């Protein structure tokens, strides 16, 4: 009788142990599957950030040149008017035309966040950096909108510059400076405001290129940790 009870007890323990092991394996498989989904999503996010860096480098080139050309006019406006109207036309037309449109691709980040996979990222600092990166994008878009709405400078450039093409800017053709008067204080003030936005935005873009490059390194470390 006693042996029978022991046998049933052992069988019961074996069955319970088997169930527990099965649950554990199932849980580990689910965790592994979610980790795999997270890593796949992070891999796509890396590709998106790499595209952001390419886009940012182009935008930095435009805005840094806009700031530089604006400063040239502010410092040498009368000199260029008297001795080099072609260059004055080139710089003025460039500053009036220059603008960019940042491609804000948040689809993969939103998928990672809304699916709950973000919670599987062990590195809290990485999560914070991702949140900060995508929150800054809206600020970039606002700056670009302000820069694109500088119609005052467009009007000045169209009035002062010949419609006859003598060369090309990065964004289109330009003519020589045609007006019989140099740029006045009001016109220089308009140009200074747009040039200041160029300078401010270029500095932000340069910082974002560095932070995005470091972010990619952190993401790759996270993926490697859970392979």
C-alpha cells in the first residue's frame, strides 16, 4: 500500500514537473520570439536613422551655406555692390531660395513603442535617447516652416536681381544685381533674420548628426546583447 502511494506521488511530481518545464519552455520561447521581433524592429530603426543622417548632412550643407552667404552680404554689401554685382546677385538669390524639408520617418519608432517592444529594451538610457530624438523632429519641422515663409526676402531678391540668367545657385538660376541702389538697412535686416535662422538650424543639425551616429552604436549594442 505504501509503495503504491509513493509511486503515485512520484508520478504526480513528475507530471507537475513536466507541466512546469513545459510552461517555462513556452515562456522562454515567447520571450525569445519577442526579443527577435524587437531586434528586427531595431534593425529597421537603424536603417531609418542612417537615412536621417544622410538627409541631415544634405540639410546641413544648405543651411550652413545660407548662413555663410548671408554673413558675406552683411559684411561686404557695399563692397560687392560697387565691384562685384554678379556675386552679390548670387549670394542674395541663394539666401532667398535656400530651404529644406526634413523627412520625418517615425513609422518604425511608433511601431516599436506602440507594440510594447520598447519595454524589452534593457538600456533605459537608450529609450530616453530615442524619445528625445523623435521629439526634436517636430522642432526641426517648425524651423523649416519659418525659413520657408521668408517671402520678404524673396520679394527683395526678385526686385533687385536681373531675370537674365548668368549662373546657377544650388537651387536654381541667378542673375546679376540690377538695382541702382545698394541694399538698405531694412533689406539687410530681413536678410540677417533669415541668415540667423540658417545658422541656428545648421548648429542643431550638426548636433543631431553626432547624436544619431552615437544612437546607432547604442542600438547595435542592444541588438548584440540579445542575439
